[in-house]
């Protein structure tokens, strides 16, 4: 039915002809329609330049527009985004310009490129209605040859490739070649300029400018002598890469595109001027008496203007001009006789213009308007046919209408989905789907509907062709009646239906009903023509949708035909499947004569083969309905579960009773299948309790009565022990029909069986009647198997938390409360609460490095003990230890019972430590400042003593024992540190701080650095060795390293140290040392204040407390546990001056002794007077540091107290 010339249908693009490129293939239009033309210049031999880049150049120039039935670059939304698009064709040396004013048989040749040529005596175009040689003479409107001329022969741009001679080094040889090239280019330029065609020359060279230094000069010489400018006339192309070639082609097209548009603009204006002169009114009538009227000339020039606007890609202008020409042509039909050959030509032009308007609206992204144009065209031509031929009920009319739908479908096949979506639901104006009144809504549907409409119209064409043919008969696009009788209408309909099915199948799956309908139509046509295999194939494609929609009326008749097709083509599986489906009562009107199951295959099977046919109930309308339910929703392991299988046979009464050979019930979750075999000796009770046998085998066998009358319900109750944990589900049912020559099995998936309130109940029988009760579970075919309740106790012997870095041993005691012996195993898993890491565990007493241990047989009501150790991580965290005690009863070796026990194990720091760094009096004298000890040092080595007091506490200190320690001072800077250790290494209990461990570390710091520095630093690290004291089985030794302490020692600051030599009720002897470690002579004013209201200005002592590593230990605990000392106030008298001046030499220490006399006889801790030391030169008061443990300091007031004994 591709009767339209491709020139009428394809999109028009500016034509560019390319000459001079060597290629093995010619560029042709790519379209869904056949656009080849015998008059096309394609395939003409090209000049052979042997240019190496010729193929790449040809490929680069021909990329882009195809000029086919659809052109993507013309879409309004993408028009600006696309680069200029040409229709590019390659021509050879024998290319000929179409004649302008000459006979079509004597075209003007430009192969010789001479200025003189044959001139036509006629003043008209060879395609004009005035030319006797024209196919339009004398009253034709337009011809396809005119479109073919502008699409294939007469270009807007002619690009000619020439090679410049660069091989010879002789100047004379090059000049000779250049002059020949100039002459050739001038001849070509003159020939094309006469036709207003833009001529462009591209000069290619085999050498670059660097290889041929005079190349630029020669190119300029060519441009000067040919008058071709560098921007749009003559281009130079040296050797380049494929990417550069593509860039050159793109830029050349962009430069020439406006010129090409001007070419068609000139033609459009010329046609408009002729239209204004009213066409043929200026010419005398022809001798034959027939002449194209003024209206015909107007149509001709309106059509030409529309075509030239389309060449210019002015789609909106083309729509307007095509529309004017279309309306004028409709009126012009009144002047055309139906017997004239111009009638069919005008009909074809009318169809062409309607197609062009429709397509241009799609280019403008207006699918609704395109559908309206299509509807108007159908209605207009229908009215025209009825007016001219008095009726439209002819095969020619329906053939034409089918052609329009087919043409629209082919166009929509290539239209992008964003313009014409494939998933738009059908919205017709009536309910007729296939036929002469195919719906014509204003919504443009995808091509599948159009192919379907064409198929329906073709069916009507075939029906009308068999009837009597009225006179006169319209023979547009159709053969005469005697030939129409032999036309293959059914083949055409099948082709259209299959294409429609393929288009619907490409959609989003939302139009499954249409797919099923078309497949059914194809199946029926294949069935009628005897192609039973294809009929069965398409029956199968449609039956799934009919079953889902429950269209049993259509499905019943289809199954009847499918059974015949399956029997004809020998497909025994489909035959058995379809006949099983035909037993359903839903198809009773169609299966009154259906055979019994035993006669499905008509005895044609070989009894020795006994084939087995398995039919899935989901793929048919099954007459077997099944339901399974458990009595309970949960059951303990090793107990019996009770379930009920309910079967109902909904077969047609025409076959009487149906006997099932066996029913196999399958489960998931660990329960073996149950095979119920038919037994005629059993009573026909409707509620049967099955007795299972051979439980140890592959199946659990049972016997039941499996004969069903139409609509009869039978229930089968089972009881079976379960030995697997998890969810137990009845999954499927296999119903077997064993006949003499074959076996048929019907597989029923219980998960996909639709809910039936009549079956989904628990049934009981009483007095031959079935009674039901409603099920409470939402999923009655599943039951949850939970573990058997364990009767063992797991007790952990852990006391207290775990400490970082320790090797912890945890004892377990497992007590059995079972009344028989058990076989026990224990498995442990330790990890942090977040589950980020596991903790290594080891069973004590076991050589295997496993997380489980076998404890053997444990007697009834007895206990067994075991131990495991954990390597506690070195960071504080929360651990959880899962203990799983798994055991089996010796009487039930297949059932495992698990007792789970979780041990929460917080991991904390074992100790908390606080440090105090206080000065002490160095017992030896400092070296004399007047003696030179080191030539490089200007100061003697000064040693100061410091006391680092460590108080160690813990959350559970009473159950932790420290038995050793390691103390180290490292990273000492600027000084020498000497640690005075005492032996043995023991921490003493501090009775004043609630059993906390306390130890003092004496450190002598000697400044031996030649450069005087004010401070020195060092790192102190304390490592404790400890063990637990509350473990019955003993504890391993553990090591804990406290965080490193940063020590700071002032070196040059003068300081005042305070000590007491003796105290009694009669006198108190206080000693003060003023140390000057600097190189300056210092003068101090020393005052002893005896006022009771004055207190010692005690400085912030060098006390460093470590942050608590346990949430249960507060930083102030140590201070709160200190002994509460009763402080008293007493007045003292002393002998000597109250204020004295003291000078201290550099690098020396000055001692001051004070003898205090208590004025009241008392004992206990008494506050002593405060000593004020003021540096008169630097105007600064010095701090006084107690340098002995004999003092107590009140940190709130800064007062210092000394213990006065009651004895003199």
C-alpha cells in the first residue's frame, strides 16, 4: 500500500550537492518509506582525486539530516539546539543541471562547463502545464517530478572539491596546474550563478603549509583570479585529523546555511509574484481546448510556496500555505470530472497536503491539532466521495481510508515519545473498536491504534469487494473489481494486526486488554486459514488476560477453538492443559459435549510410554479449589500439629464424578510432604481424619476417598509431629489423575489461590453434614514452631565488673531440672553491646580453641561446672556475654533444646589515682657559688627535692590487691632527675582516706644545663601489678598502666620552705629556708605575724589529680575521706624581732629558726603564725611551702596547722 511517491511524503531540507569526493557508497535518504528515485543523481561515478581523506570528508558532510518521512531537527523544541542541517548528496563528474527552459529530454549539461549550450525554443519550464512534453500538459496542477527536481537535482549550494598540485618542485608546472584550476572554477561559477545556485570550492592539498611554503600565496592567487572570497567562496583544507575534518564540515555548513535559505526565499518570492499575476490568465488557450484554470494555477503556486517555506524550515508558514492550498483544492474538485486522469492526481495531492499539515503540527508539538487535521481530512474526503459517487460503501473508499491510517501509523512509529506518548489511554467517540467507524477522538493515539484501524478498514474492504460494485466506481489507489477479487486481503489484515500487536507490546504494559484482543483476532484468522501452530501461539498470548479479567464468555469459545488447534498440530501438552481447563463449570455452555479425563487424548497414546503432563493451576481456570489451615498459630517443638485440607471440585456436571488418583500436600519449613492416595474401600465421608504411615520415608503416606461430584466439598484432617524450628507453611498441592494411557498432574500453588470465604474455615462433620467455624488467623496455612521450654539453669560466678586489660575467668554452673539424663554442650560469644567487635574467649581445661565445649551426659537433677576466660579489651566499654546451653534428651536425640543466658559485663578502669607534687628540703648544702665546677657553666649545679604523692583508689578497692608497681620518669628536659626508691615496693594503706593506697616518690632535680632555664619538664608513668581477691578459683596477675603524668619543675624561682623540728606543749621549733637559685643578690623583708585573725597565705600547691576513670568514683572522694582534724586557735609568743631584713646570696639557701612558746597549755592541731617574706627589690611576696608531712593545710583559708603533743 506504499502508493505515494516518497517526494510527496518526505521532509524537505536545503539541498547541498558535493562533487569531487572519492567514496564507495552513496548517501541515500533514511526513512521508513522507500525514497529512492530513478532520476536521483545518487550513485553517479565521482571524480577520482585519490585524496586520502576523501571518505572522512564525505562522512563528515553527510552527517545530520536524512530528509526522510520524519526529521528530528525540525521539531520546535529542538530547532535552536540543532546545528544547521542540509540534505547532502554526492554527485559525480556526469552531473547535469535540470533544464530551465528546455525539453526534459534535452537537459543542459555542465559536465563540459562551457559557456555555450543548447537553448530551448520554449519559454516555459519542462514541468509546466504549458509544455507539451510535460506530464501536466495541459491542465495538471503539480507533479512529483517537480519536487524531485528540488530535492535531488537543483541544489541551493554546490560544493566542489579540487586538489591543488603540490608534488612537483617546478614553479612552471605548479603555475600551469593553477591556471587550469582557475579556468575550471570560473566556468563552474558562471554556470551556477546563472541558476542563482551558490558555488563553493574547497581546495585540498596533500602537503601542509610547512611542507609547501608557497601554498598560502597560491591559494590567494586562486581567490583573486576566481572572485571567490575566503569566507564563503573558496576554502583551503590542508591535511588534518578526523576531528578537524568534522569541525571544518560543521563550520562550512554554518557559513552556507543562510545563503541556502536565501535561495529558497528567492524561489518563494518568485512563486508569490506569479500567484499575484493569477497564473495562466496571461497565456492564450492551448489548441486542445483544455487549460488549467486560474484556480488551478493558484493551487499550484500556493503549493510551491508551502514547499519552499518547508525548505526554509518555516514550519508555521508552511502550515498556513498548505492549509490554503488544501481548501482551494477541495473547491477545485467541482471542476474535475471523475473520469479525468486528473481526478486521481488531485486526490493524491490532497492526501499529500493533509499529511504535510499533520506532520508540521507534530513538528510544532501540537498532537491534538494533528489529530484534528486527520479527522477533518477523513470527513472532507468522505463528503467528497459521497457527493461525486453517491455512496461511500465501496471497497475503494475503505482501501483509501485504511491507507490513511496506515500512513499515519508509519509516521507515528518514528515520532518521539515526548510528542506522541505511547501510554496514552484510548478515548474514542464510540464503542466500536474495529470497523468502518473506527473512533476518531481529538487525542492522537500511538501507532498501534492506527494499525488496528487500518486492519479493521481492510476487513471492510474485503467484505465490500465481494458485494456488487456500484457504477461509477472510484478506482483511486485500488485495482479494478476483477483484480480486487484476487487481492490477498487476509494477508494484509494479518500483517497489520501483527504490527499493531508489536506496537502495543512496546508500551508500558498498561494496555494489556488491547494486546489480548489483537492476539485473539490474529489467532482466529490463523485458525481459519489452517495455521494451527500460530493460532495456538496467539491463543496463548490472549488467554492470560482473559483469565485475569474473568471474561469466561470469550475465554470459553476461545478454548474450544484452541483444543481443536492443539489436536490438529499434535501438541499433546496443550491439549491436556486446555481440556482440564474446559472441565470448569465456568465454561459449561461450551463444554456440554466435553470428554471425560480418560478420553482426553482419544486413546492415541502408547500405553508403554505413559507420559506425564504437569499443568500449573495458575495458568488455567482450575476446577479444583483447595484450602489448608492449621488449628493453631503456634506450636512447640516435638509436638504434633493438626491441620485440615479442604478440597472442592467445581467441574461441569456433563462429566459426572471426577476421581483423583492422589493428592500430594507440600510444605516449607521442614515438614515432609503428605501423599493422600485414593482408596475405593473407604467410605465417602466428607470429613476424613487421615492416619499417616511411613513417616520415616520420603513421604508421609495416607489413604482417603478422592471421588468428587460436581461442587462437592471434602476435608482431610492430619496430625504430624514437628522436629524443626521456624515457620511451617503449606505451600502447594499436586492433584494426580492417572489414566490408562497418560498421567496428568495439576499443580496448585496455595499462596496464589484467591480467598474464598466458603472454604477458608475449619470444618467438622456431624450426622453426615459439614459444619464450619471461622478461623482467627490472617494466614491460617502457616504455623510458627517455637523451641521447647528448657529445664536447665545457668548461673554465672562473676563478681563485680571487668577491668580493662585483665584476663578474666568466669565460672559457670549449669543445673538440670529434667527428669532424665541429658547430653549438654555450651557455646559462648562475647562482644560489645553495639556488636562492633568480638572478644576472644577460651575454655579452661579444654585444648581446643573453640567457642563451644561438650560437657557430656548430665544426670537428671544434677549440676555441672565449667570455666572460661576472656581477654578484656584495653578501652572502657560495655560487653555482653551470650551463653547458650544446648542439650538433647536421650529419649529424643533429634530435638535440640536451648537455654540462653546473657551476662552484662561493664568494662571500667581498675584504679583511680590522684597526685600531689610538693617541695621538700634538700638535706645537703648547695655547692659554693665561688667555686668553678664547669668552664661552660656560670652557675653551680643546684639540686632541689620534690615529693610526688600518689593516692590510689577504686570502686571495689577492697577486692583488689596491688602487689607490685613500676614507676619511671622519662623525657626529662634541661635537668637531671634522680628517683629515690625505697624497698620493698609496697603501697601502704592510707588510714586517713578509707583504705586507699598511698605512696610517696622522692625526686631530686639537678639543674646541670649551662643555659639558665626557668622550668623543666618530665613524664611520670606508673604501672601497677594487681589481682582479684574475691574469686573462688583464684585470679591471674594483671597489669595496669596509668596515664602518663606531665611534671613541671620551677628552677629559678626563689622559694620559702617551712619545716618543724620539734613540738610540745612548751615550745614549737619552726625552721624556714629561703632558697635563691638565681644569679642575683636578693633582699627580703621577713615578718612573723602572731595575730590569730591572720592566716598563712598558702599558695596553690603543686597538686595534680588524675581524671576519674570510673563513673562511680568522684574526683572529690579523696578530699571528703581525709581525716577531719579538730583545729584550734592559740596565741604564741616568741623571742626576737618581729620584722628583720635578710640578704640571700646567689645560689644559696638561708635558714631561719623560730622558737614559739604557746601561751595556753593545750594539745592537738594548732594553727601556727604566718611568715611574710617580701622581696624589696622586685616588690613581690614569696609563697611559703610546707616541706614536711607534719603539717596540715586548710585549703579553704590557707592556714597551716601543727600537732602539739601534751607532753613537754
